[in-house]
C-alpha cells in the first residue's frame, strides 16, 4: 500500500478526535444526569423541610385555639387568621414548587394521594379554627382532628423521603456508572493508544535496531491507513534504499580506493619530479634523471628527451633511458619533418600529447614517407610524444616508446603533460640562471676594467711618459733630470703597487650570510694595516638584513670611499657609521683636508665618485658627498628592504 493509498483513510488525529469525542459526550451526559438528580434531591429535601414546618405550625395552631378558650380577650383574632393564611401559602408552595430555592415535590401517585389527604384534612381543620375565631366553642374532636392532620403530614413526608431514597439510589448508580465509564475510558484510550501509536512505534524502533545491526532486509508492516502507515512506508522505502546502497557499497569503496591510490601515485610522481628538477644543476643531469623517472612513471619501454632550437627545425637528443644504442646514434639529431619524433603538428604548441601507432602502415610522416624504420627494427609498436612547451614556445619533446598499445586515460595524459611542463620550466630556469651569471660576470668585469683603467692604467701612462723623459735626459747626459725622473718613476711604481694591492684586497673580501658587520671590520682592518690610519665602526639599530648581492655592492662602495681617503684626504682618522632602521644609511667620514665643493673633487677622486654612483644605482641607492676644510662625508642611502629585494641583481665576484 503506497502513501497515496493510505491518504484516503482516516488519519491518526481524526481517530483520536473521534474516540475522545465519544467519551466526552458520555461524560457530559453522565454529569448532566447527575446534576439533574442532585437538583431533584435538593428540591425534595426543601419540600420535606417545608412539610415538617407545617407539622410544627399545626401544633402552634392547636395551642393558639386552646388559648382562645381561656384567654379570649388576650389573643387577637387577626393573629389566628394570619396563621391560617401562612398555612395556605405553605400548601400552595408545596403544590407549585419554587425553582429559585430550589423546592419541588417529587410527584408520583403516592405523594399526590398523600398531598390530597393533607388538603382535605386542612379544609376541615380550617373550618373549625375559623369557628373558634368567631367566638364559638371548639368542637370536641378538634385535638384528635389536629393529630390526624399531623399524621397526614407525616405520611406525606414519608412518601417524599421514599421517593428521594429512590433518587439517591439512582444518583449512586450514576456515580458508579461514571466511575466505571472513567475506568473504561482510560482503558480504551490506553488500548487505542497502544494499537494506534505505541505498537507501531515499538515496531519501528525494533526495526531501527535491526537496521543498525546490519539487517537491511528488515521491513515494517502497518496496515492502518494513517500517519503511522505512511511512516512505515517511508521506513520501508529507506530500508530498501539502504539495502541497495549497501549491496554496491563495497564495490564503490574498492573503486574509490583504487582511484585514490592512482591519484596518490600521480601526486607522488609529480612531487618526486618537482623535487628532482629543483635539485638538478646542469641540463645533462636534469634530462637524464628526468628520462629515468619518466620511464618508470609512464611504464614505457624506452624514453628519449629531445631539445629543439628556437625555430623548431632541429631536435637534438639530450638524454634517453633504455633506448637502443643504434637508435640513439642514428636519431641523435632529427630535422623537423623527417619523422614523427621531432615534428610540429597542430596543437603541439599548446602542449597536446600525441599517441602514434608505429606499426600502422596508414600513419605516415608529414612528407608522406614512413619514418619508423628504427622503431620497427627495435620492436616498438606505439610512440607517445609529449611536447615540452613553455609560454607558447616548444623547447623540445619527450618521446615514450611502447612495445604494446597503451591505453591512456585523460588523467594519465594530464599527468604526462604536467611532468613535461615541469621539465620545460626547469630547462628554462637553468638557461635563465646561466644568462644571469654571464651578465653578472660581464658587468663585474666591466667595473673591474673601469677601475683598472682609472687607476693602474693612468699610472702606467704616467710611467710611460717618465720613461721617455728618462731616455731624453740620459741622451742629454743631464744627471739632475735623470735623478728627478727616477724619483718620479719610483713614486709612480709605488702608487701602482698600492693600487694593485688595494684592488686585490677589495675583490677578495666576501660578505657573510646575513651580517654585514664582519666584512666591514675586515675591510677597515686591512685599511688600517695598509695606511696606518685609525678607523672607527659603529652600527645602530636592528633592521632587516640586506640581500647578499646588495651587501657586496655596499661593501665595494665603502672600499672606494676609503681608497679616496687614502689617496687624497691626508686624514688621520676615518669613521664608518651604519644605521639599519628604519632604512639603511652608511656614512664614511674623515678628518682630512677635503676639497672645494663648487670646484669639484680631483680627477681621480671624481672617477671614484662616478664608480660609487654606478654601483649605488644598481641597487636603487643614492650617494651624496659633503666636503670642506674639516674633512669629507659620504652618505649611501638605501631604499626599503622590500625594494632592495626586487631591484637587486645577482653579482659574482672573485
């Protein structure tokens, strides 16, 4: 039975409402009957009280009549008539009843006959009392008549009490019936609740426990066409779905586990290749190691890695693994189009992998000739070509040779292309690093050539001139001129020697890993040893360390400033101060003679300043000079550390 079929029956709320309505109506009816019987009992009790009051009034009336005989003058006749009227009112009240009190006589044949007897006796007794009130003598049987009237009242009261006893018994019956109805209602509600709610819920709980224990074939049978039936249908549907899912769960788990293992292997392969290409120092080491790892990852029978020139016209074999020696020799250099190895086809520049069946006679080279002779002789059946693409440029390709026919999934194709991309990036990084090193060496050699030209070359020109003057003086046999020229030559040789030593000292000084202070102290120590001047070094602040290439440029600028002090300042002391925060500021100050700022420094000092400014511009710094009779101050201001990191270029010094 479906949920739609169950919806046509009475719902659980409707059933409970119907049962509750029935018991409510029965309870209201019982309560109404009980209230009605109680009302009757109250009215009958009031009637009994009123009838008993008539009995007392009868004796009072008899006493009053007897007093008329002895004290006729003392008793007013009007009082006697008032008592008669009160008696008449009481009889009328008993006959009609009073709903407000309440007062009502439970009329039945017995009480009606008794009340008629009372009325008949009262009419006779009332005539006798009226005669006595008119002054006549009281009849001889008056007292007996009063006793008979009182007896009629007692009989009437007894009849009412008998009727009330029956109503009381009926009230007790109703009360017992209400108690029984309450008990039956509770039992019925409990039974209905058990059948309609508790039993289905208990069965659902038991079924849930069996489901938790793994019994997915458990079903719940509820025939009621209500919410519990719909809930049972839903539970059965859920259990059926669980049973179906559990039946295929193990297969799905195995499938997912296998997929995760494959992905883990691919990630591991990518990690291994990325770590290897990051460690490789040379192109040959990179290509050979990659070929071995690629053959293992791709499960290929042989691997060849080919490098291509910028025009993609030649493909040179860089490295191979398990490739026959004959093939390696004959295919060491392939021209584009000679074979499917080393050929550009549509899509390769976007890094698309190609699977080429070697033994298929329908597959030909771009010129229409078969180009697989070497591969066929070696027993290979399939070639997988993965281009080494980087920035829309083909750097070469990776050729995978198979003796069978591999079936590559999209994930495997993506893995091979990602590995080839790692190799292409590493090859380009090696090339860029080599170019950077070449540029760094060339730049440093240019600076070295400038310093040699501006120092030693000038000194050698001076010595050459002095040699010519010496020859002329010797030809003239001018001994005084010879002596002067020899002194000039001696001075020039000493100056050149000092310049050479200074250059050697400058280019042998290396910076440390992060701290510039040891290199500065070493430079000042050598300066003191060379010149005999006193030097002072102070470093203030706790700033970030400078990059290594920036440190070497700063050190060379300080050395050039010290060289100018040695040559021209005629100073006694030198102060080098370094401020590291908020930005690096290096000052070199001496107590020498200085120079005139408007006229500019001497020529060789001017050359030194130009070299310092060129070095400072490389790292984005600025050099300023202040000079006067009290000495010269050179300031080197560096930008923020982040800017230094961006602007610095690697420099090698030896």
